[in-house]
C-alpha cells in the first residue's frame, strides 16, 4: 500500500496491490468481497449508524456530533480496480452488496467480479486505487487537524474459509475479521507530523521516490498480521523503551507527559505477566498511543503491534482519577488482545 494522509482536510488517497492465493483444492473463485469500512461513517443511515443508535450500551449521540461538527462524515471509494495476470491488466466490475440486512444505503461491503476466475491453488493479483476522507473521531478511527488515527482505512479482503467467502457488512456491535497477510505500507504525511504504524519502520524501497513538497514519507512492514493501522499526529511526545526484547514506542500529547511513566509500568508489567503465563510477545515492536482528548473516541482499541489506551489528558493526574488505575487497566486490556 502507498497512501497519503492530510489531517488538514482529512483526505486519504492510496494505491494497493493485493496478492492472494486460492487455498481451495476444488473451488475456482470468480467473485471477491472487499470491506470498505470507512463507509460506515458516510451518513446517518448506514447499517453501523442505525445500529449504534439502537444499541443502548453504546453512548453515541448523533445530534451532539452534528452540533459539534457541521460535516463529520467520512467515506472511501475505489477509483481503479484491475486484475493483473499473464495477459495484462483487465478492469474488474464491482457492486455494493448488503447480505446481512438488505440496507441499500450501506456501502461497507462490495463484491468484485473477476474478469479471469482464479483456479484452486492459483494466485490473484488486484491493483486498486482508492480515495476518501476520514471521519472525525467517532469510533476507533478518525481525524482532526492535529491527530489522525487511521484504521479500517483501505479496501480489505474478506476471509475465504471452507471454500466460501465469510464477509459481513460493518455492524455497530462487532469488530473485524480478516485474513492474516504480510504488509508493506508507505505513508506520506505532512512534514513535522509524527507517524507511527503497525510493524517496524524500514528504509524506502530502492528506486522509491521521496514525498512531494510539504510531506514526509515513511515505510513500515509487518509479517503475518490481520490488520494495519497508522497514527499521524502533531506535537506528540515520542519515546521508545526496550523491554523483554520488544521495542515499545509511546506516542502521547506533549502536555500529557506525566502519563508516560504509569503507561510504561502498565505495559511492561503486562508484557512480564503475559510472557510468563502465555508466552513471549509474538512481535518485535509495539506502539502505544494515547490519543488527545478531542480524539478520545479512538481510544481503547487494539491493532496488530499498535494499541490505543485511554486519552492522553492531564485529567488522569488530577483527583480523584489520579488514584484510579483505569488508564493502566485499559492498556493491559488492549495489550492482551495482541495474544487473544
């Protein structure tokens, strides 16, 4: 994936090369479902938005959201979709599908019709260009002019299991089911912004050009993960500490620097406990993000090698919260999801 994130406009553009091998021994594949999760936040009548309004356990007030943000919505669209093969590239047709509830206003799942079916054991390569906009922070993902948690942000392959695709729309009470894959992701972000991501930072590939004026380009890779998230922020405290062979990077608002020490104690304690009781942490890196208060709706979530804790806010150092362990408990909870 090569992508560009612009926090000032919340714009997101990218190109993706997807390679997949048909694991079936009997079934040829002629259709491929792709998740377009950001479309859950494109208007008030998507399946996700309808369900969270009806779900009493989710504290979501749409009227308040629209009062605070005149245009909070985000979306994603494919601008090019091609199947690449020995005969060259051929355009692939696609259509939105709603297999779960039939909601014609939901565009979180599309079905791609392949010009050339993929036989058992053969490889599929899709080239996809996409563009969109991140929503304001609503749930798990979102962007403000100074901080973006970029999650569920690219056209994402569904899971193929037992000779069939397992693909649902994005629902209000669910998270994400995806195949494991090897990721190689390059991100352009405005110069002066800190960038963190799933995996480890790598040099740019040979021959890969630098970023356009006003942007900086970074590259991250990670083997065998089911998701990939990116954080782009300004005025973030950026500290890395090694523990039990893991490079743990902490990103939090500079004004919330007092949270660094308790966050380190929580994460290191979690790595120690899980290392003893379950097994060694399965990756070489971990990025711990404490989102700013304005982006607190992206807090408390797990992605491979990247977790978000409670919001980075001085309130955690004030009475009565300074005697609680809610922030530390959140980090240990999300760290545990690296295993389960």
